[in-house]
């Protein structure tokens, strides 16, 4: 009951927080029989929750850090929505590790009922564009489940999670699901030598997962990849004959750009170091003037003209009343949600997860308030219902109007400052020359 209520409300909140959510090869998740889903883990509770919403049915189960199961209502609630506690030695010490026997038993019982269970193969949550070494406990859990089930149908499905900006409002989320791995193909080696069997499974699973995400070899190159993505990804997608609205196609282009950076870094290419320095200057100038790269990119700035600017201004004026109404009804709870979330969380990996949870409560209270205020003055229930509907609709309108407004203002700024536009175009041209060198 609780899970279905949360599912219903979350299905509204996720499309608000994320601009686009896509899943590739969803059929691999919906096979009959037990499935262990091995995922990377960049974004706390959001990772499994959004996948569960996208793949339903089936209803996915997953593991969570045991120290999150505080005694009382929190522990009760987490268990009711299908989360199994798992302990690391740094969380629960040796006593926590002993409790993991109960976790393995629960997982095996779920798999016996043909459940789909998510495990986070890296064993920790870090917002990085790379796959960290897989934990040995993954293989032990997989083979333990195989022995318990006494079936050859058990498979491991690798899933790569790719965020454009995991802790940012209105970013993109793409689940890249790989082909199922039959555990029976590794069982003979495991029976002959469990340690070698574990290592063989992990050695096979790791590159499968790495192929489903963006993997930057050197953390020092993270910034370079982000800058290269802003400068080149859209053009590369178009050059490859792909569709930019498809997040899978975006990932294909991004992986190619990332590999170029990895190669240049391994070769100590001086052009990459120079690109990092000049790229910071370029994007710093853009941020200072509240501009974006597409306003400067020659292949993307076709809308940067005075006639189109006037048309956009007209549309801005036409939509302004509805935008203001949306802000009145939805900006205060959004502000409160953001403030409370930032006060609660200690790590950015939990921002969207906690934000969604806080938003569930704050926005319900907000719309209840907007219902009861007119209801106390109105002769019937229709007026408060209509007022809540209009505020919700205007809030949805704001999600699209606000970026349109910012882009329009950016076009106006770049058109009225020719000197700045020429300087940015020169800087961008220098960056493209450096990119061509690596």
C-alpha cells in the first residue's frame, strides 16, 4: 500500500525534477525468472527509484546502506517499500557484517519468487564519470544465490546509469541496460575454485558495465570532458547522423569525446593542458555574462538574429502572466524544498534523493493550502479544485517558459554587445584548434 502511494506521487515528481529520463533495452529487465541487476551508483536513492518507475512492472527490490535504517518509523518505512539493509565494515563494524547473513537470506528468498534485485556493484555512491573497482561481495552474492536457488535461470543484468548533471534540477537521466549474463557459464570454475570463479565473474562484469557509461580514466580530466561536451557533443551527434533528442545517441558521442581525452591524457599531449586553461577562461567569461556556448557556436546560433529575438520577446510577453501565476503558486515550495534539502544533506550525492522526498511533503502541503484558502471563502468545492489545477498547470508551464526566457535574454545580451561576441568567438576558435590537436 505504502509503496504504491509513493510510486504514484513519485511518478509525478521525477518528470519535474529531471528534464528527460530514458531507458535502453528495458526488455532485459522484464524477463521471467530471477534477476540480479548490477549497477554503478552515482546518485543515492534516485538511482534505483527512477529505474523502478521506468521499468514497472516488475517492481524492483534493492539494497541500501544499513546505517540508513534508523530504529523506528524510518526502518519500518524502508522495509515496507522493499529495501534490504546491507552493511559495510565502516558502517556497522563486525556486528554489521554478521547482519549481512540476514540480508543475503532475504535476497535469496526474493529471488526464489523470481524477483529483480538491484545491487550496487561499486559498493559506494560517488558522483563521478567513471566505474570504480567492483566489490568482491558482488560475486559472492551472485554465486550464493545460484546455489540457493538450484536453477540455471539466474542472470546478472548490467546497468549503466548516466546523468548529465546528477545533482542539478532539470538534468537528463539515461539508463543503459546491457545484455544479461548467465551465471551458469561461470559455475564450473566457481565449483573448482571459488576464489578464481569470483574473480572471473567480476573480470567479465566490469568491462560490461564500463561499456554502458562514460569512463574518464584520470579524475584530473573530468573538467576537460565537461568542457569538451559543451563545445562539441551536439555537433558530433549531428555529424554522426544521430538524433540529439535520444540520450543513447548523446552517450555514444560523449563516449567518443571522452576516449579522445583519455588518449591525450595518456600521451601527455600538451594541447590538452592548454585546452584546460583556455577552456576555464572561456566558460568563466560566459558565466560572468550569463551566456551559453550555443550562442557563440557557429553551427548552433542560427536563432541569434534580431527578427527571431523580436518574435521571442513577443512570446515572452504573451506567456508572462501565466508564468507569474506559476511562480506565485510553485516558487515558494520549490525554495523551501531546496533550502531544507541543503540543510539536511552532507554530500551532493544525496541532493536529488532527499530533494524528491522533501518535495513530496512540501508540495502536497502547498497545494493543500491553495485548496483550503479559496475553499473557506467559496460556496462550493469547484472553485478550490480549479485553483489548484490552474496552479499545477502553470507550474508545469514554468518548466518550459523559464529556459525559453533565459535563452531569449541571452540572445539579447549577445546581440547588443558585439565586442564581447567577437572576443568569445575568438576564444572559441582557439579552443577548437586545440581540440583538433588531440
